[in-house]
C-alpha cells in the first residue's frame, strides 16, 4: 500500500464542501482541515504509484475550489497503534 500526504489549498469560503468531496473519493482515507499555509490535508492510499496520478491530479485537483496541491509520498509508516499491536502478540489479556 502506498500512502501519499496531499497538502491542499482551496477557496476559503468552500473548505467544508471541498473537504467532503475529497473525503468521498475511494482512495482517500482521511481529510483534515488545518491551520497554516494549506487549508486541507488528505491521506491517500493506493496499491500502485500509477494510481496516485488517477487520484490526485485526476480527481482531487479537478474538484471545484481546489487551487493547488503539494504531494508527499511516504517511504515507511510508523504508528503507535502498530507498535502496540506488535508488542501484544502472544500476550493474553
């Protein structure tokens, strides 16, 4: 699974509507409304690198009100949830 973090600039008067439209896309797992330079951050998860082109420039960027995107592809994922699950293997609760 390939994970991309997509930073999104939008029309500020339509942030909730744009966020909902992005969140409704199949490969998008979460959309965050944030402060700072960007308005939204979307987590995109796909099976192949080629699929990123279909989702990000092909669908996210075409949503009315999306002004710009900046995509970062994750090399590896680290999470507290994964670490806890690994240490819990073989332990009885």
